[in-house]
């Protein structure tokens, strides 16, 4: 499996506008997270520091001011230090999650659901399929074929908003068909769908790929000289592309 791009979490600095710093700190939510609940600075502590900064900043701007610029700067430094401790922790956790899943999106979702910001999302996988909803309770999926006899794996789940991957997914749809329909969905919900494709074991030295399709969008299954598929324990043998989001009609 190729190396995944490194996930980087955006940190703050003393130069960050005070209002933005307060908002960023209050957005952090790690308590109870399935992957990132052991933050070095708890939500309660960070939010308390941010609220104190808000009080001081508001007081500094009143006339006459009830806090000095030095007091605001000192408190701001405290928030910056705490926030960056959380950011670096989330970065480490996100990269561990991405490696375990063999999918950078899994790591990115840790960062976004915990309220932090991604500095670099990494290399985006090409989208080779479309999804739409024109019939109530249904979503249509249309994939551009990558090669004859290829297998397509579609993973999907409901989410609260576009660009936020689902935390729970349904059993994957595995088929050799390029078109599929998901039925019995709830109208008005947002469905996130992503796809991976696997090419059959090459029977010859060269494998022909359908023109116009990037080879990296599909996974070639390694095989022995006697054409037995090779699967390595502890590794994911296919790579998903990016999520596509559809509002169910």
C-alpha cells in the first residue's frame, strides 16, 4: 500500500485575532470522542480559559477599561499554548487512525468532528462516480467503468452536513455492476458515499485499463505465480476515494 499523505492540524499563535482565537478554542470538543478522548487539555479547561479571555477582552474594550492590554495578552498566551497542545494531539491521533484504516479521510474526520481545522487535507483521490436523488427515498449511483470484470465497493452512511463524513456506515455494497440504487432512505437526510474499485488478478504480464481512467483510482490485486490472490494480514487491500454527499429527495 502506498504511503498516505500526512494530516496536519492548523495551530494558532499570539498573532491570531483574539476573537478568532476564542471561537476556535470554544469549538474544540474531544470529550467522549471514540478516538481522541485523551486530550492533554480537557474541553472544560480550554473552554474556561477561552471564556476568561473573552471576559478580559470585553473589559479591555470598555470605557474605562476594566482589564489592561497586558492582562489580555497574558491570558491569550495561555489559550494559545493550550489550544496548540490539543491541536498537536489531534494531529497525532488523526494520522494513527488514517494509517489503521488505510484511508486519510478517516483521520481527517477525527480532526473536523473535534472542532479543529485541517492545515492540509492531503492528496484528494479522483472521483470516478456520480450520485443523485431524483426519486423520493432513493439515491442513484453511476460509476465510470475502470476495466472489464472490476469489482466496486461502495460505502455509505447518513451525516449531519455536507463535508462531514459519517461516523457510522452501513454494510458496504460490493458488486461488479457500475450502476446501483440505494432504496428505503429517509427523505431530507444527507447521505455520504465513497467508492473503491478492485481490478481482477492479471492473467498476463500486462493489464489493460479502460482509456481515460486513472490507474490510481483502482486497486490491482497482487497474486502469486499460480494466480492466487495475496492478502496481507493487518492491511487494507483497497483505497477509497473522497466522499460524495447527496440530499435524499
